C-alpha cells in the first residue's frame, strides 16, 4: 500500500474541504397564500407558480 511521500499543507487540506460546509436553504413566501415555499418551485399549499395554477391540490 503506497504512503504519501510528503505532508500536505494546511492550505491544500482546506481547499479540499471547501465544499463540505452546508448552507441554509433559502425559503420565500408564496404571494398568493403566504405559505413558506422553496424559490423557483410551485407552492405545495395552493399549487400556484408565477401567478397561475400549475398543480391541482386536494382541498382537505
């Protein structure tokens, strides 16, 4: 099994880890029903996106 010949620097290690951190998800509000929704997604509560109904939502 080969072993590393030289130690990797802290900068090299940190460059490798740059994508590991998680960022908070942006949550907006639906302009029609004011429920929280993901950006660029149809609202799960009312089914509207960009001012028009794109999915039928069952009324409970």
